[in-house]
C-alpha cells in the first residue's frame, strides 16, 4: 500500500531500478537518444531526490544564433555540438540517412537543433532550439533562433537571454544581399540583438566554401556590415568579431569560432545585486515550474521571492540548471528551471519577474526611443500611436501617451523615421521594468508594429503617479482632433 500511495518510492528498490534501466529485447539502438537538445518548451525537471550539486565555478554564457533564413544557423549550431562531443558519430549517421531520404543531404547537421517534423520538412527553424556544451574554461547554452520574419517575436524571446550573438550571414552571391537589403532579417536581427542586451557580436561569414574561400568576397561582406553594425550601437573594434567559416564541413568552426568564444572578455553581473529573473515560460508538473535567466543577483533553494507585478510571494522548492541538473543555487547568467510553491499556474505568466527586493510595477513610463523605421501607411509617430512593446521576456500592447521631445524640440507633436524621441508610453496592465541606468537588462525596449520593428530604446524613468498630468493614451488623438475642431470653429466665428 505504501508503494501505491507514493509511486516515486519504488525507485528505492534495486530490483525496480534494474527493470527500468534495462532496454527491452530487440530494441533498436538507433532509437536511443544520444544528444540532449530541448526546444523552447523546457522538459519537466527530474525528481528532486537527485543529489544537488555545488555551483559550477566556470562562467556561463548564452549564445544566440541569428541571421536571415537559410544562412546556416542551425547547421552551424549542430556542428558546434558535434565538435564539442555532445553528439556522437552514430547519431550523425542516422541524421545523414534521414536527410538523404528527404533529398536534402546538406540538412543533416541542422536536424540536431531542428527536432520537430515541421522544421525538418521545411528546413526552417520555427521554435528557439536549446542545447548546452562546455569547454575547459566556460559553459555555454545555444539558442538557435528562427530566421524567418514571421517568427521575429520568438527570436526576440531567445535573444533577450543571450550574452553573445552569432550573426550568421551567407557568403554566397545573392544570399548575402537578400538578407542585408532593407527588409532582410540580417539587419533586423542585428539591430534587435543590440537592443536586447547582446554585448558581443560574432559575425560568421558562412558558406565560404561555395565562393572558393575568396578573400575579396569576405572583405566585401565585412565592408558592408561594419557601418550598419556601428549604427546599431556596436563598437566594432571591441564588441564585434568577423570570422570566415563553413558550417557544413566544419572548417574554422573549432579553431576559429570556439577559440573566439573562449577569449571574449565578458564579466558576469554581480551576484550581490538584488535578484531579477524574468519568466520566459511556465508549466505545471507536480507544482508550478518556471524557466528563465538569472539577470542579476542569486537564486537559491529555500529562498522566498516576490512575483512582480502581482506582488505574490513564493518559496523556491528546487533549482535546476543546464540539462535539468539540480543545484543549490544559481548565479547571474545561468538559465534555470525553478519549482515554486504557487497555488496555480495562473499565478505566473511570461514576462513576470521574480525579485528579492521588488520594484514598483507601473502602467506608464518615460523612454528614449530611436525611430528606425515606420510603416508606409503610418509614417507619423505621435500621441495615440498603438504598437507592441517588447522588454526582456515581456510583450504587451503599448500606446504613446505623450511626446516630450523630438530631437531637440519640445514643441513638435509628431516624429518621423530617423528621429530621436523622448516619450511617455502607457500599457493597459501593470508591468515590471526598470530604468536602464539601474538595471540594464530590464531597461531596454523594442517597439513593433504589424510584424515590423519600428523603434528601439531604453527606459529613462518610471512614472510615480500615473494619474497626474498624463494624456489619456486612448483619447489623446481625439483630444487633438477636438482642439483642432475648436480652433476651426473659433476662426470661422471671428470671420463671420
């Protein structure tokens, strides 16, 4: 009866463990998993009965592979896993056979990261693939972001967790130009990466074998990219590296890319800062489970955290890192899975922030915004403009409540593409963000409209009182039209 009431206790018995761990007769060895790769939906954490390990002293970095569709991001990520021993030869041979059956011989390395049938059939990444590898000096988590423009929100969710971006561009004639021209994802991904806090960018000029490793072609790609990346805010000499490689045959991947990653002078945030952990996903597995990246501070088993903006308190029952490995605590930069003592899954949502010393939730704030693009049929940015706000793992509707300054003018009531704006933004429900000067990771923002990134910026201040002299974001346009109508009526009456 004791066993039936608590099935997990069965694992105490050696006979049961022996039966479970023994493969059935006739089982095909090819069906056994040889690589630990997870998609954006994290797997359920293991039993809490596992031994909790001490914190790994090696520094942890998150790498996001970004770039235009078909540039070779998944193939490069797959080859990195193969070269670092995360995938064995037998698994590669299995993927080669599967790719050959689909008449897509060159896709076999991409199958390591593209795990579902839709991705393998179309050859396009849909979800943000995840995998881990390590070197002697550092631990890494790979985030393989989709390259198609329809999946930019998912790319944003992946890049928001990254420390280093690997911008993959194709050296093949026509492919580089398609990705880099206006509307191509090479441009948008690079711009978003800087806005989302990616500190270093490695530009991997891929498919160099298709152009005979031409130095002229490599220099041409680099020459076109440098001015644009500088415009995005990167310091070329300190924050950007350019590499020529071939993801398919692995040339210059190990000696070039991996060596470059280990040499980047990146320092993690202070673990003594207050805890800030934006929630990326949540699900229910014998309790509420949350995943996310520790941006600042430290999270430990037994800690009590505050869920913002709801101000609920929860105890951390377990902490897992990497491949669901239980640990006692996690430091800044670690991707973690937490088991929380919340009542229902509705108590937690994507975009909520777990805090030790909670900040004030707000419904309006002041931000500095650079308008990088606007829609052709909405070329004017003014009070009442509605769009989607992206900040850390949060995305929500947003309205421009007031333009405080356009470039250096405080009197202009509208802005156009290329202008630098200080504006007051309003959201329908309370959110948890912070001024950029206080917490960089929670102070960056992106504005998107109809699937297009229109502005990037940072939070300057949080409004102390949302009801003081703010313009109502919903009625601001109506007020402008009403004022214009009143002026027109007054002028007509005077003329009469």
